[in-house]
């Protein structure tokens, strides 16, 4: 189409977003490819206000504990993992994990994000013992744990079907599932990024079964590596279709690929590209209530700026982070810094739990 036709089509799509109507994948791609960043930001901000008119931006206090770095998925974008039998591989003891959890409780948090690698030596009985021990020691602990690729791996090495794998993990204490390992839900891309990782269908199947069993989860996307913008929209579309069926996703979190020290290499996308993708995600996900900033990859300043591009959640205080930092990106924000960023942007800060149902006032007046 020529320039006049393109402008007419963009105006039509934008009118749909202003009316609160659902936009189609091809319409989202047109916005991502052609609309001005400032316009996308304004539309995303209006959409955020429609969903969250109270002016509240939330955050959570938790800690990311990586219980093992041993992994046979061999992701080319990951600088954290170590292959089996590598001298630098580890599995944290239960005592070490409990010590990290106590530190989280000391600063007011009772949730941990527990993730690791595809360790071929760890079968489901390891996770059952670990989860039961942690829940016995910390009765109100919320275990946000095990990304879908980990769940698939655990089922495979334990020779269990997916539904039994998840039901046993849930019975042992699993509360919710993080959206890690999604990368881009397009198998052509996934096969180039990792040699031994679950397919897009398998990732979605884990989330759907978890939702059916009553667990909630987050939806994620790591972008800016080898995927196209059309791949990003296909990824979002598959998430939106699953959310239509189950309603189990609490939030969408998009972050950019961090290239340093990785086999894949390359460069990180620009801040403008991050904000552009974030804004289109807010417009596209009419059925996912919460959009989370990725200050861990973007830094505190851009994380705060993203509140003008549809974000209503600043994520976690992230008392510990090992995976992104292994790729050379190290940013830090404690509760005081997150609250200050939210307030400086003109919003009211509130702590939340993983489900976004429980709200608490910050520790800082």
C-alpha cells in the first residue's frame, strides 16, 4: 500500500484501540512496523488507564533463586548454564536455599522465583522433597517455580505424563509457574536458539494444563535476537489464544535479549524498539490485565519510563538475579527505589502478591 493508504489503515486500527476493540495480529504488526513511537505510547497509556483507572502501579518483593546451573538445553543465548559434568556446575543444598529464603523474609517478602537448568540428574522426587521441606519450614511461602521447559524436562527424565508431573509438583507445594523459557513461540526460531528445549506447543501445553489444575502463571517474551517482528506478533497471538481459553495468565512480561558472553552474540535492540514492542503488547493483550516493566534488562530509568507505555507493574525487587547478569547486564532496584520511581512518574505504589489480588502499602511513606 502507498503512504496515504498506510496512514488511513493505521488511523483505522488506532480508532479500534480507542474504542476498546480487539486488534488482529496483522493490525498489530502494522502498528509495530509503521506507527510513531509517541503515538504508540499515547495509545498504550490510554489502554492502561482504561484497565487500571486507579492510578496504581504495583510491585512485589521476592528473590530469584537458581537452584542449579547444570543444563542440557544448550541455549545459544544463555551465559548462565553449565553443561553436565562441567566443573562449574552446581546444585544448591536445601539449607542454602532456605538461607536465601530467610533473607527474603527479612525484607518483607514471602515469595521466591525458583528456576534452574535441565539437570538430567534431578528427577521429580528431588523437587517433591525440596518443595515439601520448604513449605514445612516456611508455611506461608509462595513457590513461583519451574518454567515450562523445566516441567517438560522433569516429566521426560521421570517418565511421567504432563498432567501427573504437574499434579505431583502442585501437591508437593508448587503454587504458580513463571513464564520463562518462552523466548519466541515460533519453532523455526526456537530450533535455532536451543538444541534440546521444548517446542512452542509443549510450552503452551504446560501452561494450559497448569491453568486447568488451578495454578496461575505469567506470560513472557524474550525478543531482539534472531526473530522478526512478525515472529513477535505470532508469539503474542498464541499467548492471547491460550488466555482466551483459560484466563490463567496474570501478567505479560517482555524483555530484550542480552548478548554479552553468549554463544549467539550480536547486539541488544534499542530502547525505542523495547518501548515500541511493549506498547503494542499493551494494545494487543486485551485479555491480560497486567503489563510488567523489565527494569532488570532495561535499567531503572527506562523501567520507570515504560510506565508511559502501558506498564502498570514494576515487577520484583529481585533480591538476587543470576541469569541476566551472567550476560553482562547488572541493574539493581530495592523497594525504596521502585517506590520512588513509581511516585516520580505520577502513580501510586502498592505491593502485591503473585495473583495481584492482595495489595499492601509500601514500607516507605
